[in-house]
C-alpha cells in the first residue's frame, strides 16, 4: 500500500516536473513540437500507396495480358543485297599484293602505312614468341595475364613517345573507348570535335558526361563554348571547382583526313584550364620527324598533352592499342580502364610483333619522310578527277574520295561508288568504301572511297591506280 | 509458378545426393547441386572490424602524407597544371591508396613462360611497401598454375595446334589492318565462323576480336530504347556496359533466382513501360553460363521454360562454360542436354578453353546477317589476327574429334574428373567452397582483408600460384581465393596443391565450414526488385 502510494506520488512528482517544463519551454520549441505532432497524425491517416500499382488488375486479366503480348522480332529482316552484308573475301595475306574475290590486286585499302604487315623480321619475332608463350594469355592482366613482353612493350612505347608511362589494350577500338570513361564521369564536361570517330563517341556515351560538340577544326567555335562554360562557372563556383573538363580531338581525323590545330588547342588549354586527350591512331607512325605523331609535327611538348591514345593496328601492323602520358594520368587506368581490367590481355606474339615494328621504326626514321612524299604525290595525282573530289591533307596517308555532286540519296551514292570500286577491282586495284553505321553516327560523313597510301607502293603503282580511278569515274559517273 | 515451393530443409554432407530437379517435372536431367554456405557470424564481425581498423589507419596515413611527415610515393600533378580542376577526388582513391596498395603484390604478377599447368613467374621485390616493384632478374620456376583460365589445357607452345599457327604466322603475318566490312575479311574468318556454328549446333555464327567488346558492341545493336533488359545481379562488366550503352531500361533480378526473374517478367508484360504503360518492344534476358566469381551454373532449363512462356529473348554469355562443361564440351546447353536453338543468342569467348583470344555470337541466320551489317565491331574494329584464328580452328577441331585423335574427348573427361575431385577434397578439408559441384571455377572463402594477402603470399612460397579477389569485384566481406581447375593438371599436381592449401588453411585458420550447407533456395526471395532507367 505504502509502495503504491510512493509510486503514485513519484508519478505525480514526475508529472509536476513535466508541467513545469511545459511552462518553462520557449515558444518556438512548443510550436515546433506541435507541428511535428500534427504532421505525424496526418501521416497516420493518409492513404498509403505502393510504388508499382499492383492492386488494380485481377489474376485473369494479367494472364490475358501476358497471352496477348507479342514482342517485335529479335532483329529486323536484312535483305540479301544489303550493301554491308556481302563482304569482299581476301584469300592470303592482306599485304601489298592482296587477292580480293579471287583477283590479285595492289592494296590501296588496308591501313598498312609502313608496309610492316608482311615484314619478315616481324613475322620471325612473332614466331619466336609463339614458340615460347603459345597463342593466348588465358587471363586478364591482374590474374597471371601479364607477360614480360607486355611490360617490355609498354616501356618501349613510353620511351619512343618520350613519356613516363604507357598502357596497352588488347583491342584498338576499346582503347579510347575505355580511357575516356576512366577519367570523365557523370557531371564532367567534354568538348569534342564533330568529326570524332565512332570509338570516341562510344567512350563518351559510356562516360555519361555532358558532351559539347564544336564544329570541325573550328577553334573560334570551341572558344565560344569555353567562354559560355566560364560564364556558367561564375554562377556556381562551388560546382565548377569539382567539374573536370576535357577536350577530345584526333591528330589526323579518320573521317576527314585533316589535321587538328594543336598549338591553338594547347593555348586554349592553359587559358581555360581544360585537359587535352589526343587520339592518334592515324598519325602515329606517320607524322613527325621520328614518327611520334602530331606533337612532333608541330613541335609541341608532349607533356602539354594529358593523354595520347593510339591503336597499333595501322602503322604498327599488329593488334591492340595503347595510351601514353605521365604516370599520374596513365596509372589510373590500371584499375579503372574497363577494357584493361576485365578483359584478357594481348596475345604475346602480337606484342612481340609490335616491339619489332617499333624497332624498325626507330632504326630507320627515313620511312616517315618517304611515306609523306608518296602521300603528297598521290594527293596531287588524284586532283582533277571529274566527278570526284579529294578530301584530306596532302601528307595524310588515308584519303577520302567523295562525289562532287551527290545524287541526293545516300543509297544511290553508295551504289555509284561501289561500281567505281568494282571497276577498279577488275583492273587489279583494291579499294574500299569508308564504312559507317548510318543510324548510330552523330554526324554522318558523306559516302566516300578510302584510298590508302603505303610506303611499299611505287610511283608507277600510284600512277596506275589514279589513272584507273579516273577512267572509272568517267565510265560510271554519267 | 513452377512448383518451386518445396519446403527448404537443411542438407548435410550425406544428403548431397538429393536431386533438386525431381520436383520440377523433369526439367533437369541430372542433379543440380549448388551450395553457398552462410558466413559464420564471428567471421563477419571480425571482418568488419578488420576493415574498420584499416580505414582508421588509412585516414592516419593520409593525414601524415598531407603534413609531409610520411614520404609520399603517389604521383603528382604537373606544376603548370596545379590550378586545374583536380583529375581525381581524394576519396575516390582512398581504397586504392590505403588498402589495395598493402597487398598489391598478389596481382599483376608477370610471367615469362606459356601459362599452362605450370608457369614461370618473374621474381619481383618491393623495398617501399609495394609502391614500386623491381625485378631481381631471377625466375620462380614451375609454379603450379591455379589462376589461368586454361580449362582444357590448350594453352601450349608445342603440338599440332602450335605447328599450324606457326605456318599461318609465316604466311599471313600478325596483323590485318582493316575492318571486316572493308578489306579485313579473310578466308580464315569465314572458315572459323562456319566451324563455330557447327560446334555450337546453330545455324550461323560470327567472330569478333575481343570477348569484352563482343558484349559491349553487340547488345546495343540488339536492344534499344523501348526495350527491357533483365540482367542477373552478378553479371560481368562487359554485359553491364553493353546493356547501358544500348539505352534500354535495365532491371536486375537476384542471382540465379528464377522466382525473381519470373516476377520481373510478369510485372513487365502486365504493366508495360513505366508511366506510359505502352507495351515493351522486346524483353532480353542476360545471363552467363558459369559465373566466375561465384562458381555457380545458370539454371538454364528453368530460364528457357520461362523465356518460352513469356516470349522473351535469351542472351547466354558462355565465356567460362564453353568447352568446360558438357559431355562433348559444347557448354552449358550440352551440360543440361538442351536444344541449342532454344537459346536466341549464344555468345562466348575463345580466351578460356581454346587458348586464343576473341569472342563469338551464334544463332539464327537472320540474327547473324543483321549483326554482319549492323554490329559496331564489323564496321569500325579491326578483324581478328590470322594466327589467333588458326589456333581457334585447330583447337576446336581437336575438341570435336575432327582432327582424328581422341585428345579432345580425353581432356573434357579429365577436366570433369579433376573438378569433382578437387571440390570434394576441399570440402572434406573444411573450407567454405561456393558454387556448383561441376563448375571448374572454385571460389574458396577467405573473408578477412589480411588473410587475402597472406593466402596469396603463402601459396606462392609453396610454389602454387593462386588468384585472390576482394572488393570491389566481390561484396566487401566476401573476399575469396579462386582456383581454376584445368584438364592439364595431373592428379599429382592437384594433390600437391591440395596439401599446400590445407597447410596454409591451418596456418591462417581458413577452415570455416561447419558442414551446414543450406539448400539451393537459401537466397531468400524478397519483394524488392531493382529498377534502373537510362537517362
């Protein structure tokens, strides 16, 4: 009895305390508590709803919907005479003399700029590597897929390009497509040239950054975009301090065969604090006194470019690609480059072939000058073909021949160009059309014939090819 | 649903012969035995504590480096670019700097011989706690290779395959210099594609130069906006990238969980696209044959039954299972005795069982014709190198028995025997092994961060090369060591490896198993399904 009264008085005492606290509390505190209590009451009585409306349909209706639904066919039908369906078949090695569809021709279509595809030394090195390592690597770089050949190739590439470090990929397309998303993430800004090749576009798409296109080689357009961005930054300086910016350009553009204005780009880089990624697939092993690419061509210091990426499938006549630059930049890709971490490494025999190709390039820097001379010669010879115009720099090894007057329909243009190519194939000159995915390209280039000049072609052969094209144009472009 | 409502009961070792398939109306023609033993509670707590301590030390180290008390080995930005926006945020690389660096010597180990059953490693040493490595010039010879994906032992530098490849190298050279649609389509490629189609039992096939790129370049060609992709939660990075690049809506179902998949299918068809409720254009299910981090095999009969019922399309990535499963080596379809034409898109790689490089896609002629004209790889990427093509052709003919020998058949049998033996012995020793009994990929659970490094190093001391994996390839507390059994391993090598593993397991106290193996329905099915929309 006494206990309960004690308890009761204890409770009363607590109650008194509470009431006192209630009177002593500041007004704003009471108001806040009152609002919270009202809010809780509202929530308790409001209707609940689930994220996906599941309650409306009966089981029978659901079964009917499932029965009725018809998907589209997995792929749309492709007609048998689709221009991209029937490939030209090459029997035998795809080198200077190439057998296309049974006819032996002179190769003006493969990117064999330095003629190393059937070089004996390269083949012997690849063979020696095969006898030591086998063909495949059976693992990614992280899990026993790193061979001493890979490390040697990376060192040699870094030394050749005079950078700190290089990293190799097993597929040329995947090189820049993995490098861009490793640095540029959601929220960052990339300024890219309209004529950028497809692998750059895929890298940009994977990065989920803001992409701003500037007109091809138009530095004023780029500066305009950079100034606009600067104004945006002033509105929100906190965000600007963490938004990375990049410019992605190619040394020699694959789609238009002209050169990027690198010195102006470097000036813009320091003025607006943007990093430059340079894609040099077409210019590595072509431009510059020693074949180091467009930085050597213009005399720009290599440290000014943050990342240089190139594939080893053109001048180096192997498979794969590499990125080079300072260790600060390149080392990041060893854990973040998707095509590097999650893919098997380059077969060692192809890496050995690339090392031997580098050896040849270093021993004989004359070939670059010879190649550029031949390109100029071919460029001149291809002028004044009625109906076709040459697109590209004089010293670019891969030129485009476009129709001067398009018929208006891309399909018929493609067919006309194909008939010119067939005419040339019959006369033992192997040419090809530049291929694009019509629906996927952002800025689809006009249809064109790709003419590739290599160091193995003689002057007579170039003359023969150009006169053959001239005849074909006269015959087929009525 | 499919009658998967059998009451789960605890399986003991003696019960491992219980057929799970018998309650599915005969969908499975063979026992399907998978186990994922639960993480012991004490181990989980200790693992979290371990990571906590490492994080604290990481902050301490960063602080010391910032105050220049500790020497900083990290590469720095150029002086001229100091006022640019920093290329990396500090917190992005916290894990790399402070945790990965400590045990970095377990990865990227350079080798200098053919990656066969035994391999020679280049000896490396580090004088600054793994920041830089230098080669001593010595070679660690004859390390038993439990890390390379060499399931059928075709990674060799001698023999008929190597001779054929040597011939082709001298004739064709190493490179190609052009794309498939331009001037890079060699006769070897066409021969290879016909052979792959025959091997798989499909109408037509197409080969690509890189396995990763096969997924990331072809899924966008098959699915687009308005399509739905249902992807397993543990799919490989290439499948995830391909799905993202396609622009479709992606929904994730629980790993190998058929109820989760069926629920997503039903919801998708009944409710249509989010907000507009228009019907989906098509539904694509992305699964893998063998999941290399879990060692589990996809429940293919159930997936095919689901796909037929709901009219979805199935994309099967057989990167690890082609050549490694099945009585004739034709992959997971052969393993379950199913019809290859039921799988709409059969994708695989040549890196693992064929000792080469590259990937392929097989299916109906319309599909392959479409890919020939619309695949990113055919238009923009250089075609496969001729010696690699020859390696695939000779090894595939060997597996099929068309070279006149029984080497292929023997190797397939040897691999199956090695797998069963290796798994059984490890389980008997008391380790926690994940995955299916027949999968040649064997993950052994290690859990604690310090043990990851210790396991790799101790095994190397005993001349066994293993692969250890931690975060982010696996969930943070489920680090593991992963063994790849090969047909080239003899019983003696496996025994040697097993005794070394047992020794190290006792040393590091890795034998966590309490033989409480939960049945294959252990992953609880819950209501939360994941929806991720592309912007």
